[in-house]
């Protein structure tokens, strides 16, 4: 499976922030078979055991995860209430071109002057190796973060601050690989009264908390 880019909802996240501030994502055929006599001579000349030397993929292990789990059920309602006060705990799933391989859920709300946004995505790769390569590429694109011990096979978190029209927004991203699956969590926030962003520690811990729930939602076997 070729991993897809992050959903448009993620890249469009700054838009609602700016609006709110202004207001206050031939297969097996081959050449023709030789005549029977030639085939017989070939069989006679073949060394013993040659037939068993051909490689076989019959015993190849299937990927751990075959489908992406339901993302809106990946984060408990109690956690959503803490991370995104005022949001509908059911969340909203983002349309996907292939829901077996990629699914994303979003929660966002403005409570008073406090705005929070949370996205949780699952991406299923064709193999552990493919998922590992994709994970490493994404980590390389996000400098300034660090590993998250004890989460999946490997995990990384990073927090960044952006400012637009004097309004700060702080965003945390957590990337996790579990076998052939990737979990991507994005969590951000702004305060439209002070025009300041929530602290780095708050955003980082919130993103990691959501990521732990999402990893648990993967379970231990094929989807």
C-alpha cells in the first residue's frame, strides 16, 4: 500500500483559527512450452532436488493489521471531554478514498475563548517494513521533537508554535508505528481572549494521551 498524504482537514486547520480570531486534511504464461521430447531430456538432465530449490511464498506471514479501526471510537469520551472541552464526543470521521487503509476522526470546539482541535488517524501499510520506512520519513520531516518511550514499536512527538495576525496556536503531533500500522495524532489549541497559545507541556501530554488510546484501539491482531 502506498501511504497517502495527511487529510486536507489537517492542513486547513489554521482557517477556522483565523476566522475565530477575527470574530473576538501475461502473468504466469511465459514462452510456449517445449516439445514433449525436449521436456523429457530437460527432466533427465536436472539434478536431484532441483524441483525443491524453487522459492515459495506460500508460507509468507500475513500483515498484522488488514484494516484500519474506527477512529472515532479510538479515544474514550472522557478523554475527549478533557482534551477538547465542549466538543461532541462522537467526533466526525473525515471522508477517505479507502477506509480499509486509512481513517481519520476529528474533534474541535470553542468553549468561551478557548479553542481545541484533535485529529486521530490510522494508516495501514502492506508490511512492517513499508510502515517503518514511512514512519522514518515523517519523523525526518519534523525536527525538534523526541521519542516517546513505551508506545508502540516506535513513537515520536513534536510541538510547534505558530503565530498569525498576532494569534498564537500551539500544535503537537505524535507519530506511532505498530507493526504495519501508523497512528498519527494532531492536537492544537489557541486562546482568543489573550491571543496566547496553551503551554507546550499541556499540548504534548494531551497528544500523547490520545495516541496511547489510539494504539490500544488497534488491538493485537488483524483488523
